[in-house]
């Protein structure tokens, strides 16, 4: 029983990871999945073949892996549980938003569908998690994602922060220390030469963000400054 639960949790982690890394139907390189999960590419490849046998993913040699319709719905179910728990931990228990992701990852695998929907009812069906990411509905459908990466903005361009994605505790803590969170207005004031880091203004403060970090901050772009 424990072994089956462990395997089920592994399946859920793979599906969720692929869902978080994928872009529409573009295959995700297996190496990216392995890196995100902190395992070897060989181990990731073995599990992906098992998932393909269960018709949860499709694997294209030398290109990568993507979710089938069944796999996508299962992945969105896991994401729903995780993000609802993030809301509960942050809104109800008052745990800082930079910590709730890892705690929710532990809870999501042990949550029965009945508990999931009771949690959604208790929280009055939030549309996003504390990091601004949309919460799939009970049917496994993910709302349309909007926004562009902050890394794409040029000097003088500005917008409102929509979400942080994908989430890690280290990333969120780094952004939180700089006042970067969903709902805040942000403006790019300068970009260092040779595609260097961005100088960004949040409130009355200016911070420097590496482009890799800025790629995780999704923005709804507004009018440029004159």
C-alpha cells in the first residue's frame, strides 16, 4: 500500500512538473524534467516511458515529452490541490507566501478529492494562489494564462505583476525581499549591455534583476512612460 502510494506520488510529481514546464503542445526536453526534479536523466527517461505506457504522456525522441489530454487533466488536478493548499496556508494560517509552496507540495499527494472540494468551498473558490498563478477548476481545466515575462520588457516599459512562475522558495524569497509580488506595478528603467540584468523600479525603490530571474515574473504590460 505504501509502495503504491509512493509510486502514485511520483506519477503526480512528474505530471505536474511537465505541466509547469510545457508551453502548449511543445515537447519539454527530458533533461529539463530531470533537472527540475533533481534526478538523473536516465531515471527521468525510465519513468516517462512508464507514463507513456499508461497513456499519460507522449514522448518524441530527441525532442521531449508532453502531456496527453488525460495526463493534462490529472496534472491540473494535482496543481489545483497544491494551489488551494497554498491559499489555505497563507490566508488562513498566515504562513509567509515564500514558504507555502513546499508545504503544499507535501500535502497535495495526500488529499482526497472530497477534501479538495471542501477546501475550495471553505476558501470560497479563489481564482489564484498567493503567487498569482491560476487555480484549475474541479474538471481539470486551467484558465487561459496571460502576460509576458518581465525579461521581455525594454527600458521605459512597465506593467502590473500577474504571477511568479514556476515557483520555488528561494525565488519567491529573493523577489519578496525586493518588494516584487503579484499586483505591484513595475517599470524597467535600464538594461545592462550585452543582454545584461534589468534595473527595475517597484514603488520608490530600484532593484537589479538577472534576466533568468526576470523570466519567472509574468507581467500585464501597460503604457510606456513618455
